[in-house]
C-alpha cells in the first residue's frame, strides 16, 4: 500500500488536506494523525472492517480495546448508554484534553472496539489537527497510538513513518506531540472512580474536581493476581529493542550503582546507554547519555521519554540504564511507562 504523507501546520491548517484525510476515513481507510499526547492511528469507529485494519496494521492483540475520539460533546450521545454526574463535570472541565473516560457503551459501538467489554473509552483530544479531522469526517474515530504494538508510542511523524509506512493510507505530519505520554484513562463506571492508566491529567488534578478517585493498585506492579482493569496495561509495552533497567534510591547511590552496572556490562562487551537528567548528566562518563531534561520540569521529561527510548535503539545500545522518578504527579505516568519498558526490572537501593 502506498502511504500518503500530508504535512499540515497546526497553526495554519490547510483545509484541503484535512478534507482529503477525512474522505479517507469516511471510505474506511486508516489515517495517522497528531494529538497533544501521542500520534494516533485513526479509523471510523462504527466501521468494523476499518477497525480490523487498525489491529492488523499495528499487530495489536484483539482483546485490547480502542479509545474512540470525538470533536464535539454532542458526539458522545450515540456512544454511551448513560452519562453519570462526574462524567458531565469532568468533560466540562477537562475536555478537550489528555484524559479518556470509560463509560457504559451503547449498542451502536461494535464489540471489536471494546474487546467485548460492556464499556467504551472516549476522548476529545486537544489538538487543532485532530479536532479538525474528526469534525470534518463527522465520525467517531477509533485511534490507538500509531506505533507497532509493543513499541514506544510515537511522538512525531517520523516515528509513525518508521512503524507504519506502507501499512496505512495517510500519515499526517503535524509536528511534535507536546505531552509525549498517552492520555490518563479514568473509569467512571466504578465507585470510586479509578485511574486505569496514569497520564497528563494527574490524580492530584482529578482530586481537585471530584471526591472519590483512586488509582488502580495493579498499575505499578507486575503480578498475576492483581490483573489491571485496563486490558492494555497487561502487555509488555513501550519497549525499545534494548533491555531497560531502572535504578531507584538517593541520587549519589543511584549514580554509583549505574557506574557499577556500566562497568559490568562493558566488561561483557555490551553497549550501554544512560537515561539521565540535567542534574546528573555530567556525572556519567564513557557511555551514551541522553538527558530527559530537568527534574524541576517533569513535563519536559515526559515529552522526551518515548523519543529517547527510540533514539537509543537507533544508536544500537544493548542496555539502557534509567534513573527512577517519583510516584506522584506526572512522574507517576513517567515511572509507569518506564517500568513497563523495563519489564518491571527495578533495582531498589536502600538509603
Ligand atoms: O493519548 C491517548 O490516549 C492516545 C491518543 C492517540 O489519543 N491513544 C492511546 O490509545 O493511547 P491506546 O490504544 O494505545 O491505549 C488505549 C488504552 C489501553 O490501555 C486500553 O486497554 C484502554 O485504553 N482501554 C480502552 N478501552 C477500554 C475500556 N473499555 N475499559 C478499560 N480500558 C480501556
Ligand atoms: Mg498504545
């Protein structure tokens, strides 16, 4: 299949190109497009054949449900059976934005979207190109992250082209996705409301809006007993080709431990990369280093994480050593994605 690449300036949208991409969606094709979180791979959510092609292009397990994207609040009515009070409130306050709500699904939503579940995940993205495209198509758009299943989510068009060129009809190149991590997934059918995937909207943000909200305890651990409620969270994910290890503890101890591992791995002829921060970058020697940014600005770190994992793959490193982050705010989302990339290989040093 020939993949058409459409470059669109998000500050000066070319409506002709949007119309072309919307037509492709209307006729059952696949269009990758930017959102504020990561790039998505879109198809008409009400067209089962089109949605099947999403799973095919990504190599995605069919029991992992998709998020349906909308551009206006009126589009939600045909997708869900009821809108609880908290949903009204949160949609009003946080949409368009990096949060997905899980609600009871209507009969109209095909089972292939929801992996056979009785619920559907819905999001209104905060990105001018995504909104223009969805609006122009007039359709609810199913869109998982636009990567090959298991790889880090794409934060720019180049990543999408690497993964999906020749497998989709259109890739819209609309610059960097500025949040860089996928949306928060909040299940509003559960009491208390439960965060199934941490993201750009944090637990602390949600607690300012609603009373009864918790995080799925299964998120930060790998266990067979505690199965995450969001099916996607059970897969090894966000994985670069290299092996990832996270080191957690006080700054000096982490730096020392990372040095020890660098020496061990080098003795075994392995190429090592360190995912550092601006505060520690200069402490590591004779090794490939990427700084994710300053710990003073965790949003910057979030925005660079997936891109940095891919960069280490391009450099051909065998092992990536990462400093740990906190379990609060946006750092919880960073730690969640890193832990999954590491297959939960976390070295905890006692202080
Ligand atoms: O930021 C995002 O959410 C991006 C952009 C493109 O919008 N999309 C995205 O989609 O990350 P995807 O498919 O990569 O992740 C969807 C997550 C998965 O973990 C999936 O299991 C969960 O949402 N999910 C979808 N429907 C669900 C449902 N009905 N109940 C529970 N979890 C659900
Ligand atoms: Mg994904």
